[in-house]
């Protein structure tokens, strides 16, 4: 097989560059790449941003300004594993601020409607009953949470 790479494309109305810059500033090992622009006689004004290439945590992404017809949904989300509560808090707060929204069990949306799962590694271990966690208790606790709070996954912590 001759496949060389895979890029996740995100469709935006006209906020591709703004979103890409936000993501690159938010996550480590991230960078902005090439930007392409609409030419004359296209569905967007000539010279406006068409696509933005970028990396998040070293993975290839591109954002496309394609118009309003395809909004984001929870059918696709990005799960980010975090080591500490401080990491969870920082990412969660940045994603839900300025027009984003909270959901449950670690899920949230940013202001463009992109769905994220901000998950501490401790939750993954707690749900498996590792590290002295009671998986039943951890599951019931998680189901009551929006942002995951590591200290609330066990009555003993």
C-alpha cells in the first residue's frame, strides 16, 4: 500500500484561520502551516482564506472555509488524554470559554462546535479498577460530571 499520510480536515464557515491559531496556541507540539486562498470566481471572496494546514500534538490537520452548510456535530470528537487535573482544567476552560459549551463525562464543544473529550489518564485507570480505584464508584461519579475531576473519582482520594 502506498499511503503516506492522513490529515484530519475540519470544515468551517469562515473561521478556519482563527480556529487553527487557537488550537496551535492551546496544545503543545503544535504549529501553523501553509495557508491557501480563494481565487477569483469561487464561492468565497477572492483572497479570503481557503485552507489552513496545522499540527496539533504532532498530528496533521487542515481547516477549510467552505461555508455554513456543514456544521460540526458530536458524531466526531477529539479525545485528549491529560496527566494532571491542572491540564484538564486548562484545556477545558479554554475550550468552553468564549462561546463553547459543557456536556457530560468529559465532553465539551469549543465555540465553533467542534467536540472534545478532555480525559485525565486517572479516569481511564479508574474505570478499569486500577490503582486502587473502585470502577463502579468511578463510573457512577463520572456520569454525574461535566468536566472530570480526578479527586471525585474515589471516596478515598
